[in-house]
C-alpha cells in the first residue's frame, strides 16, 4: 500500500543542502512573486533505494523514545521509485559532501548508540507515513539518543501529492548555525526527523494564537516558533536575541533548531522570498515590500518596555498592513501568506488558517 501511495506522488521538490553553501539559488526562468517557481529536478528513476554512499542520519537507540526501533527493512520495500539521478537518490541532485571533508559516521558529543539511516531512507519513511494514513506521532521532544553538534548535514524534502504538501526535515538547517551569537546559546542542536502534511490550498478562518514549540517548517530545514520565549508572554527577540546565531536562529532546551524572527541568511537582500510553511498550510515570506512600502505589523506598544506581549495591542491603521497573525493578502495567484516584520511580533503570532495540522515524528 505504501508503494502505491508513493506512486501517486505528482510532484517532488527536493533540496538536500549542506551548511555553509548558498541557500536556495533562484530557479531558471524565475518564479511567482515571493516564490521559487518551477524546480529543475529530473523525474523519478527506477533504481534501488539501498546501499547508497550517503552521509548518515539517525534516530535514537531503543529506549530513548516511545517509538519502536528501526528495522533493517523499509516501508517502501526493497526498491524505490527514486532513482540514483533523482533528488531523492544519491546522484547529481543528492546529498553533497560537506566542504572540508565527508561527514563522519558518529559525533563525539552524543548519539553514540544511535541507529544510522540514510537520507533517502528518512525521506521514504516520512513519505510512507504521510501518504498511507499512519498515525501522526508527535515530534520527539528530547536531545537524548540523537546525533547532536555543529556542522551536521541537513535533509529537506518538499513533496506535493494531490491536495496536500508534505515537508520532511531532519531538523538541521542548511546554513551555518550556532555561530556568531553575542551570547552563545548553551543548548545543543540535534537531529529531529520530522514531517508535516498540510493543504496546498488552505482556507482562511479566524485568528488563533499558537502555542510554544514548532509552528511550521522552514525551507532551510529548521523550525519556525512563534514570538514567545516563555508561556508567561516574554518576547523571544527581546529577551533571547543575544543568543541568536548569524542566521537569527538557535536551539531550545530540547535541542530543536528554530527561528523567532526572519532567518537573515535565507534572504539577505529582503526580496520577499518564500522561506517556509506554517502548520495551517499557508506560505511564509521574508521581509516584503509592496508598492514601495515594506509591510509592517499593526501591533503597537502601549505600555512597559516591550519585553512582554502584554505591552502590545493590535491597532491597524494606514501605517501598517499585516493582520493579527502577521499575514497579508498579496492578491492574484500568490494570495495570502505570512510575512516577517521588523517590528513586534517579528514573526507569526499564530494562525489564520481554518485548520491547523501537526508536525509528526518519522518512525
């Protein structure tokens, strides 16, 4: 059944990237406003899925999570629709060696007993779970048993199947991370093999504020969090900003790499690029300018020093354009999307979609 489910995939967008390499080069022919447009990937082949010489990606050993250990088989079977020349395989669009040498099989700081799986195995398992109606297990919220540290390789896949978009990540960003902070973050960055399945054409509902933890997945492979540092309302950029690295991200105590503000290295020229998707399916853009004016949040500081969300009030006027969730309707084919802002809340405070989905663990 899993093989038949994967056979229905209509479009594969794949990016397997390595920290330090330029993220998301523009596609030939450009694309829609703020987006990537068509991707120049080759079609699926028919080669075998196993025995590829690709860097390892891992989950914890038995006992490190409530999920059963991986077996030697694959839910896809012994063959795979992803050939050696496809972005899911080990060919030209596959994982590239990290500059300075190949990825070592283990890292000294953790995960010594972790089970190694290849990037295509990770993708196959995630896609099988997403397409065969498997139960969505919440993401593993732990550092224990995972490969952790700096200079890990990133895995990211984006697949469109029917009415849904599936994003797969190992939780490691495709850019240099954990460097350049004013105050180094004590939390480690670990692999978190995850996916989310969201509608390709989401519908808008009413605003609902998001909770703590991941609220979306960036095209870099990192996670989006909301504007909060604590459940009591502390604003992350104001109270944690010194620990943000050179791409404006850091890890939480559960070792998940994430952003509370615009990931600067994903769009250094502020050209309104697509940088990810939220759990309601709507796209996320970097800083955007419309009719010569950069889009601004409509939250105004009404009290305090601005370090808590209670210090702000949503008050739309002619000087701002974004809704309560930091969203904007671009009109035309681009439609509605979320936008990072230079003023509070800096990132999405919540969701405007009519339904919010989940980030699931790859098991």
